[in-house]
C-alpha cells in the first residue's frame, strides 16, 4: 500500500494553548479526520474548527496557513494526512 500524500505540514506550535499552525498543501475541511505524524508524533483527531487570522473557516485551501487546536504535542515539520 502506498504511503498517503500529506495534506499539510506543521510550521508552528503554541504549547500553552495547544494550537498548531498548519501550512495546507491540499484541501482540508471541518469534519475531516486527520493524522499528524512525525519522528515522535503519531495521532489522529477530527477537525472540529480551523481559523485564519482569528476568523473561523469551514475549509482550508492549498497555500493557506491555518490555526487549529490539536489533541497532542506536535512539532515543526510534522506532516498532516487525511486519516
């Protein structure tokens, strides 16, 4: 089975509020389940909300950088996949 293609990459993590900044490389929307994977990171979670500049959005498109609350600690460079 071929490895899934990443739909985004973590570019920043705000530990105090558990928010990751994800640079989106493929469409992602509220309701999707994503998997965040890196050297020491590997978990799945539903996308419950996303923001751009503190505005709620329903869908992120390629090239956008979005903020999203994450279920665990992530690191810069971790990849985001559709689960």
